[in-house]
C-alpha cells in the first residue's frame, strides 16, 4: 500500500482510495439511485471521496444476496474448520495491508496512524483468529429427557445478520461483529457509519480475496435513517446489531420498534457510556493521572468507554488536579499521521460542534474550566484537551456529568468515603465501564462488585481482550461482544428429541 502526498490537502498525507462503491454479492456496484455522498478528512474538512450511497433498494439487494448465500450457499454448510481457514486467511490479509488500512481510518476518522498500525489492525486480526478458533467448536448438549426419549441440541447459525456500526473504531467495530457471525456460519450485511465507510469497503475486498463466498459479507454505506432503518425494518434480516454512542436513546428505541413491527428480529444495542474513573487516596498520583488522562483523551475522547467522570479522594485531590492539568497541556494535539501526536481531530464538524456545545454548557452550569475548552489549529476539527472541576454529579446534576460528550473533556470531582464514591459512580443512566485506582485489595474488590458496569478495570484502563466479554449495564445497551458468550448472538439452539420406544431404561 502506497500513500500518496495529497498536495491539495496542504501537504498532508492522504492515502489512495480504491473502493468507493457498494459491495453486494461479491461485486462492487453503484447505488441503484446512482447517488453518492461525501466522506471528509477531519484534518481539513475537505472531501476525501465520493461513496455510493445505499438506500432501501440497495439494502434489499444486499439482504437478498445474503439470504441466498445463507439458504443455498456453502458458507453455513461447510465445516467449521473450513470456515476457520478462510477467516485466518482474512486475518493474514488484514495484517498484510495494515499500513494502508490504518492510513484509511486515519484520514477518514482522524485516528492516529501509529496506533492504527499497532492497535486497531492487530486487534482486528486477533479477533478474526479468536473466532476462527471457535468455528470448529460449536456444539450442543445431550439431554437426558424423562421417559422413553433421548434428546440433543444443535446450535445453528441465526441466518442473515444486519450490522450497523459507528465511526470511532471503524476497523475494530467491523471485526467485533463480523468475526463471530462468520464463525457461526451467518451471512452479513454491514452498514458502516456514513462518516467512515472507507476501511469497511476494503475489508469486503479482502474477504473476497480470502475466499469468503459471494453474498456472505455485503457492505452498504449510507445514512442511518435510510440504509440503517432499511436494515432494521427488513422482513428478511434475522438479527440486527447496532453500535451507537452519541445519538439519543430515541434511535435505539426506533430500531427496536422497527424490529418489533417487522419480523420480530433479534436486536442487540450497544449504546453510550459515562464511565467513572475512581482514584483512592493510596494511589500513586502520577500513575493515576496518566491513566485518567489516557482514559478520557485517548482517541480524542471518541470511545464508548471513555473515563469521562474522574472521582478523586480528597487526600490527593489537589495534587491530582495540578498534575492532571499539566498532563492535559502536554497531550499533543495535531495531525494524526505525525508520530508525535497524542490526539487528532474530532471525526467531523457535527461532533466538533457538539463537543464545543457541551463545553459551553459546562461553563454555563457553573463548572470551572481549568484548561482547554477551545478549538485549536487553523483548520480541521481539533479541540484542546479540556478539564472541568467543581462539577456536580449528585444533587445538582450537571449536564457534563450526565451526558456522553464523546470528546476530550474530563469532569473532575472530589469524594470523601468509599460509599460516596460508589454512589456517585453509579449515578448515571449508563453502565458501560469503570476504572478503579487503588493498592487496597479490599477496596478494589468491593468497588468492583458495587459498580453497575459491564467492565471494571482495576489499576488499568482499556485492557481489552477478545476473550473478555464486553457490553453494557443499564442504558449502555444489552448483549455482549467478545468472548465465547458473543457467539450466542449469532447462533440459535434447536432441540431434537427422538423416541426410544423399546428402551428398557
Ligand atoms: P452516534 O452518534 O450515536 O454514534 P450515529 O448517528 O453516528 O450515532 O449512528 C451510529 C450508526 O447508526 C451509524 O452507522 C448510523 O448511520 C446508524 N443510524 C443512525 N440512525 C439510524 C436509524 N434511525 N436506524 C438505523 N441506523 C441508524
């Protein structure tokens, strides 16, 4: 993969873009309407590419192809071992093209190129290989049924799976969903986010090279209310999974409603978070500060598990605040293709304005802005790492302590007792993740059990593993990704009972 210098973008490196059409039934095709939409480079706001825009007619074609591949194709019928070989080959191809793919996500989403190469791409390959390993270990149970019968269960692929993904981790989100679905023998229609369609189209191409049969993976870039809604309301889609963060709960409700109104398809939703980071007095302050800064500034705060509420115990609060401000000032904002950069631009103008709006709300509601709070750079969607103190998160709730900002904005709060920390940590509608920093084992264990969140990180953050189930409590969603438990979303259980009339037992 070569990266060409896109002189038009002011000397920035702009990767070559090879795939811009819909991928349906193994072919790149134009949208039925002939329409396209623009995907932009958040470093400049300039158009990167014109992408074929899927609407209902295209989603119908993609679902038809997926249905045909499921009902009559070989993918669900081949052995798990054969599927695993194809998946492993796809993992190899992802690795071989890692530099080019990291550059695509970098230019499309403003993500750091270096981290794309060493985190996103290897994680995608690892996810594929993890579930490739599961593909030949899908089995049911034998049942001791009362009377003269015997029984067993089969675990069968659920069928055609619709996947609607967001823009913050275009690669990891794609493989988080596609890998277990492939292992299960499902066929798939992916709608990538309209902000970041580039890498998903590339994966469609690689899947074909790896030997994934036509119709098994289809990719239909387009907008939520059109292409996304067509998928969730489709009569011939068996399961739909949507990951979304900053949207209102209304869209999640709309998807469940359209699933219910159409064919009662299985739904899983992963929504936002407002994850607490709880730092106790005994913590090493430097370590706690660097973990907390990473937790909220990593990927410009555009991460569902961002530790956006930081609760610090009173004994170290002042020192923590001072050092956190220093860390924020040292968190280098700039071109995500520059290896010295810690944080690139927000994904698009909408998110950029949304984050700035939340910063205004924070100021207006009486929180104290200690650092950051402004756009930076003369073009593009860059925002300074921002820290608020005097944030109220209980009696007088402040919006910035309740709503997901999805930007580099830390709300710092003080607490006295462990009980108070637990109560405050749990005082949002979300429950995706939580961080705890302490050397006290008893506190760590007690708080881990008491926090209502799907993942708890003790003395670490963002420690992900394909084998570690991930998902939300409360309004952060339902269903789990990763781990063997995620296979259940793509399989259904069939019970077979056979009469054994002559059994003497
Ligand atoms: P958020 O900002 O909450 O992450 P987005 O609006 O970016 O939400 O949506 C995440 C994904 O959900 C995208 O792929 C988007 O196109 C899709 N989406 C948005 N609205 C709908 C809808 N009404 N039905 C189905 N999918 C939708």
